[in-house]
């Protein structure tokens, strides 16, 4: 329906819409192919990313199966077959699986008496910046353990210091790093530092029993009563845990009074 000439607002709106349509037509005439091409490229890129991500998931699953197979071959006394599987994984692929394969290769070298080669493989993992820090720390500890007899105690202490001193967050491998450092302090005659570290290890919850037992014995020998400290902490926890049930049992009596 035609607009009344006296309706200025409606007329201006119609003119504005016509101008915008004309501009849009001009833009599409000039750049339409580029715009459509850009949209298609973006869609293809997104589809390619989804496909690549899917292939990565499949590849990681295959590497996990290969890694498990290599461990099973080791457990069934098939070292050559296991070594072939580990070599394949270590040659490329997901960084985490590659690191685990290299670390297992290092363990095999160490079991065969070649500590130098084992340490070199662990050093390779420790230096890989693509890996999670906790995995690199573990490799560094294993490298230091393999090299321990050839290192000066000061070098061991310096190497373990970042893990021993870490506070926020505490290193996942504090206990192992602290034991290496404490042993080095002991060799240097720094018995106070060694005893303090052994005492800290002994107080850790969830630490391996063998390590905890060694730490308690070494701490006690160096004048740190880790046994008493642990007993006191345990008693405090038990007392705190029993407080709530006692309070709950007392509540009905108070209400009755």
C-alpha cells in the first residue's frame, strides 16, 4: 500500500530501508564472493579441526594400548618384543605416552646395569618442556638416583632444592626428592638438615611404608623424634574426630533438661 505524502516519518523510514537495501546489494555485488568464500573457508577449517581432534583421540587410544602391551610383554619375559613396542611409542606421538615409554626404556637400561644410559634417557624426559611438570620432576628424581654415585652431594642438594622447597603447591614428589637431599646432607656431615628432612618425610600422610620406616629410623638416629610427633598428631586427629559424636550424643540430654 502506498504511503501518504503527509506521513513524513513513514516516508523517511521507507527511504532509509531502501538506502540500506541498496548499500547491502552494492556490498554483495562487490564483495559477495569474498564473503561467501570466507564463510566456506571458516567452515572447512572448523571441520578440519574436529577431524584432526578426532584422529588425535584415536591415536592416543592406540598408543595407550601399545604401551599396555609392552608392559605385558615385559611381565611375561619378552624384553625384545617390549623394546620394539617402546621404541615405536618413544619415536613420536603424544608427549605423555612418549615420555612414559622413554622412562620405561631407562628402567630397562638400569636393570641391565647401564646406569649412564638410563640417566641420559631420564634427563631427556626431564628437559621436555611439553610435558606436565610433575612428570618432569619424576624423571629428574630418577635421573639423580641413577647418577647418585657419580654426583657430588652438593650437586644432589642443588638439583633437588626446587622440589624440596616448593610450597604452593608442594611438589608431588617431595618425599623422594627430600630423601635424596637428606642423604646428601648426611654425607656432608650436615646432620641437622638431614634429620629435619627425614622428620618431614616421616610425618607425611600416605607416604610409602618402606620410605616412612627408613625416614623414622634416620630421623631418630639424628635426634629427631618423628615417632612421638606422629603419635601426637594421630592422637590430636582422633580426639577431633571423636568430638563431633560426643557433642551429638550430649545434645538430647541438654534439650531434655
